[in-house]
C-alpha cells in the first residue's frame, strides 16, 4: 500500500527523530532563550527552507521522469523531514511553559535554570546547567530537568550532601555553588 495513505501516529515524531519524549503528564519547561531558539527554528523552516525546497521539487517535477530524477526524489524526502520537524516544533512550543531562571538570581537553592557546581566524593568537580528537555546539550554541560542528576539536585542548597543514584551505584555528592543568570534590566519609560 502507498505510504501516502497511511496514518501517522501522534507520538511517532519523537521516536523517529531520536528526540526525547516528554514524560507523561509533565510540563515542557523551557527558558526564554530556549523557547526563542525553537521558535526561530520553526519560522526559518516555514518561511525560508520549506518554500525553497518546494520550488526545487516543482522545478524537478517539470523536468519529466520523476523515478530517476535525483533533485525530485531528494527534494520530496527533504520536504518530509522539514514537515516532520515543523510538526514536532509546533507541538513542543504549544506545550511549552516558559520559566525565567533569572527570578532566582542570588538564591542558593537549586531550581530550573540553575547552574550548579558539585563535588563527587573522590574530589572531581562538575558543573551543570538544568534546562528544558528540548534545549539541554550535554556537550555544553547542560542537563534536562528530568535527568537523574537534575532530579537529585533540584530543591537542594549550597552545602547540601546528596546521594546520586547511577548505573554503577550510589555516589555521594556535595553542592558547592548555585548561580542563576542576572535579570535583564528594562529601561523605565517614566525616567527621562
């Protein structure tokens, strides 16, 4: 049967793209910067990339035999990828709950958006920033708020000793420092 007439599953986009699924019933917390990045990506796909690919596919289709037309075949495949990403981003942004970590600036307690430095028992220090599922990048020292380390750190304070459950056993850690970005200063229109 033709793929054109098969129904796509609602949750399929996450698995197909290898992206993390939202935990059932969980909110999709995001920082303002993360939300802005995803929104910018969505509008770039809709306004720039998709129209360019549609134009290429239209041009390639007008060249005749589509079965051996590489531009047409690649274009159609790329169009499906773009449409899948647009659906994914739209769903994630609709469910997003934007939380500004700057509201906790100066606090020593760990909440969403905190950058936390902790020490392991053997002395190794690590620093992680707790972000949303769609914005965390482990290569940048960022972890999702649903990750084991984030769940262990959340609501703790500087100086707290915690137990982190890892695949190799329980690891004792100590929270050394908690920081948040500074709030953006807004100009007051009443001041001249």
